[in-house]
C-alpha cells in the first residue's frame, strides 16, 4: 500500500497536477502521505510546500526532525561510483570516468514474438507450485527513516527483511513461499546456496536457492498426509545456508497449530544444519481436498511477537519491551487416521505424547551470557504485555567488558532485539565479577540484588564508551551494502557531496530489431547494467520438469550486434542454470559507441529482458569499435571479461608469472620453510601437458598449514602476510577477505599469485579455497616433488593426480576448453568452514592500520577498503 501511494503521488502530482493544485492543498496532501508512510521523500516535499505556503517555522521543524535520521557515511566502491556519477551529472563535481556516459536502454520486440501467459506458466511452474508467484525481480527496499535511530539499528531492522517468508493453509496442505534479496555487487561465493526448513529445531527439508539478478524466490507445499504427523503445536523456522534467519511476519519463527497432529514426525527428523531432511515427493498429496473444519482449525502465526530495546542513559542501562498476546489454541479435532509415515521400519514412536509448546508465556527473563540476571511475571492486557528494567551503573561496573544480552520467555521463545536475536553490550570499565554470582539455568531465580538503583553516575566519557549493538550472523558485506543504501535514501533537501546517492540507469526507448525467435521453453531471462568494474551480465534459464535433458540447450552466447562476445556452457542443476559475466572496463573501451546486446541459446532462442524485450541498446561514447576485429582474430572474451591476448603476448605474460613465482617460492622457503606448490589450472597444465593451459592468464599456488581449525589457519595467514610485507612484497585481499594475493614491485599490477592455505581438521579431508573439500591426506601436500614449467623450477604435490581427479573429476586428463564448475553444488558446512578462514572487514581494517603504522618495505592492500577514485590511484594499487 505504501509503495502504491508513493508511486501514484510521484506519477500524478509532479507531472499532471503541478499547475492546478494550490500550495496549501499540496502541503496537506504531502503531510498526510508523510504521516501514513513515514517516507523521507514525502517529508522533504511537505516541508517545501509548507515553506512555499508561508509557513516557514513549520517547514523548519519538519526539516529538523528529518535531519535526525542522518547516518554516518560508509563508502563502498560501488556506492562511491554512483555518488561520483550523480554529482557529475548534476554539475557538482568533475570526475573523469568514461563509464559515467555509458547507458543501457531496452529495445522493443515485435508483439508477435511476445510470450503468452500459458507458455510462461508451463515453463516456470514446478511440482510444488500452487499459483504463479509474483515476480520480485524489480523489488527494492523502501527505507522508512525513524528520527533518532542509529545506522546499526536501522540496518539490523532491514537486513532481517531482506530474507522473509510467509505461508497459509489451503486445500492441498501448507503452502510456504518467500524471497531473499541479493545484496549489491558481490561474488557468487558470498551468496547462500540453500534454504533450510526447520521443525522444532530439526531439519524438515532443504532446497537449492536459485538466485537471479536481484532476488531468489522459493516455495514449498507440505501435503496433508505429512501435516498429520506434525506436533499439535510446533515451531517452523527457515534459515539460509550461511546462517542468516529468514524472518516471518516481523518475527523469527512461525508457530503452527495442527489439532489433528500426532507428533510422530519428530522421531524421524534429525537436528543439526547438515541433516538431509525429508525428500520432495513426501509433499505431494493424493487427496487434495481437506475437511472444512480441519482446514479452518489449522493456523500459522508468529511464535513469538516479542521484542525489546536497550539504551544507555544517565542512570544506567534502560531495557524496554513488549510481548503480543497469542491467539488461544484451537480445539483438538479427531481426524481420520493418516497414512503411514514414509521412512525406516524401525522408527520408534514415543509412547507418551510429545510435549507441546505453551503459546502464552507467563514470565520473561533477562539473560547475561546465558546466565539469568532478572526474572519477572508478565502482566498481559487486552493485546500485549509490556516489561521494563533499569540496570544501574554500580551493577554495570560488574558486567564483563563485552557480553551478550537477551530476553527469553517462559514458553521457550526469544524476544528479538532490533531485528536480531541478541544484543552485544560493551562496558569498557566492567570487571566481570557479576557472572560468578549468576546461574546458567533456565529455572534459576532472578539476581537478588536490586538492579534498578544506582549509587554512582560515572562521567560522560565512561558513559559514552558503553555501547550496545545487534549481535547476529548477517554478512558484513550485506551490512555495508544496506548501510550505503540507507545513506542514499536519507538525504536532506540540499545535495550532500559526502553521502552515496542512487541512480536509475535503465529506461525504455522505441527500437525494433529484426523479427527473432523468443525463447519460451525453457524460460530464460537476462539482466545487464554498468557498474564500476564494467558491464555486468546475468542470465538464468528454468527448464520445465517434463523436458528431457537432451532437449535442453547446451550453451549460451552473449551477442554484441551479430558477433559472439562470449560463449558460456550451461549446467542445469535441479532444473535451473545461471551464468554471470562482466565485460571489464578495458574491454568496454573497444565497444562500438552504439550496439545491441542480446543472449541466445545454442538452439537459436533468445532470452528476454523483462517480459518480452530481447535486446538492450548499449551507449558507450568512449568506445572505438575495435572489439569486432579482436573477436575475429583472437576469439571471444576470456572468462574474466578481458580481450584475449595474442599468442605472443600471452606467452610473455606467463613468463612474468614464472618470474614472480620464483621470487615468492624463495621467500616462503627462507621465511617459513614451506614449499610453495602449484594448484588448480596451473598444476593441471603443467602435469598434463608440461606447460600452461592455452590462454590461462592466472597462476595458482598454495602452502600447507599445520593448523586444525579455520580460525587458527586464519591467524597463521595473518602472520604470514605480515612477514611478507616486512620482506617487501605486496599482499592483497580480494573483496571476500580470502588469503591472499601476492605480488612485488617488479611484477606490476596485473601479475599476481593466488596463494591459498591447505589444511585439515582431522576429519579425513583436505580443505582449500575455491570451495574445495577433498578426500585426501595432508601428507599428499606436505610431500612435494620438484619439476619444471618451461625452464623454471616448480614444486608440485606428490598427490597431484588425486587432487586433479577430486577437483576436476575423472575426466581431467582430456582437455575441455568449456569446463566450468560454477554450478557445482557446495554443501553449507564447506561454505561455512572456508568462509571462517577469510578476514572480516574489521580484521582487514585493523591489519592495514597496524602494518601502515610500522612503515614496512612492502604494502598490504585490502581491495574492499580501497577507494575507487581517483581512478589512477585505484588502478595503480589494484588494477581492474
């Protein structure tokens, strides 16, 4: 409703009613819309109309209230690019970046080639789809600014909304559906790969999360035969494979009420994030009709509508919260006996009823690091129960310097804190003696000493040093992206040159390409836009379930006018194939100034942009048009989006890699007594053919870490990077903080080694980055052998063939120019373990500060923290 009001007002008032609506009426309209939506754009418009109507004092008051919502600046490279583009277009700044003049516009496909509704439904409908889900591709967060709230509060509130789900009971069972918004320009490895459904803490089902250009939608239908084995009251949670919660109606968990449930399903399911859960066929119902009384008695609602906030003030830490009164439980129905539960024959069914969760809490408890600090009875009114507490400064002085604060209800649920589950309290002057007095039990009594009195008030410096923030597992890159987004949505009436702004760069223009075939089976779409790295292209295809694999297209071709810019092999995983490609800045300089971009399959069908458009018009004013000659002479762009080099230039570049490897190998032996051995494509080319793979333009190496936990491997990598910088080398971290890239002053910006730690956790596996966990022994990497690559001495693992077979598959001996493992399914435990080796943004920032202060010979460059402008400085340090 809010988005409808906003779009309608923007459509009508500025354009059609601008001349005829009186200023007083405009002020009343914008004031009403501002009160309804809380959107800052209406607030600014309201203030301007008040000032124009002669009510300057009222306008100043509105401006002052809006300015309280301003947030601290936090740059990322993408937002810095958009800020510079916005300022340049408005004449506020002059920044020389040719990408600012590039544009992407849609062309129009003839109506005869447009998709029809039955074809779309047939191509997109899956076995669990009850109705066509809404297309959320163009969805964008509408930021509601709350005056007085900090950036962290607003970010924590909105990040839970980037992943949400809902559900309802229908004739066939329980239909669940949701979406996850893709945060900003991040690599594929940062995205969660699965969505996991939990029933009372046990894995019920898991599905691959199919990300498109903006979102990933998911749905699930649980049939009545399975619902008959649910507990009568149970909690349903959905989480992503990266640990992020998927919110349910502004809460963290859904409460299911099933009066006919017998609870037998809990004996089959397994706890833990790595459990397999039930398979999809269990969710099909042979009898789609449900008894009307049974259907009406089943409910899905918030398990806990409880939340709290905490603020440091003059008297101490003030805590306030509320609990919404749950609905009364539905009466237990006597339903027909359900079918037998599929599964092992030896499943033990509990003889006593499985305990159900009382939906109405009677008490709330404040926990400090899982120790009960305070407990109080909840007094419910007609709709909710409020609670509050003041913790004085004398007791705060006995807190740990950093602790977790949470509120738990007597029914087992947890109250949310600013969109997260816990609050992280920092009290720098705390001595930590309090924890020894508390009990870590759910039924422990409250702390006997009064917590609401304070005999001393510390000075302002001590009070200001105490902070409270959301403690939740959301990825820091997503937080930075959203922080920048909020920054851009809370500008005041005058342009602010230090705050990122957002620009829409896609519009529709009339253009009619030649009559073409639009791809309908399988359904395929693509998206393209200019970012600071170049032209980003994403495409996805969804195969109908009844289409044989041999009829699916084998590849996509990215076309520029009538030339193949880049071919991409398709790998369908569970009926979906996705590609992502970026044509880099240097490549765009070779584009024609005006060209048509399209994507077609190996069968000749074209993917669509939006509903039926198949071509995008690219405007690249600084392009010289030489790309077509390059495509004809040396072939399509390489996988990284660069023009291919001539054989002579590629040979020279590979020799420079070998020179850098020789210097790095010597440094590792002298500093750490560790052999630096070849890995991945570099090792594959040397072992299989005695040379580089044709066209290979990177160099992969690794070293053995004797540490047995990801955290210890990361600590060792930090020490290695410090000593390499001290030796005079240049160490870089990519945007994920993955250890590490290595180069020196002689190699130049474009030549670096991708260096990876190889370790084991004692679990029979060897772990190494590029999302690899292999069934190998670490001894196969500890023991190296000497060989030659061209005329250069190199180290290679003795288990080279086992590594190549484990990573590339049994066909590694046969060259495959189109090989790609981008669609390989990586389990969540592998993703989590290898992500724990990466340095967070805070760790990168701390390490850079420490190394810069020592004024060492080399340099440490975290790419995620490097400012984009001036372009010359960025290119000198990082390159593109």
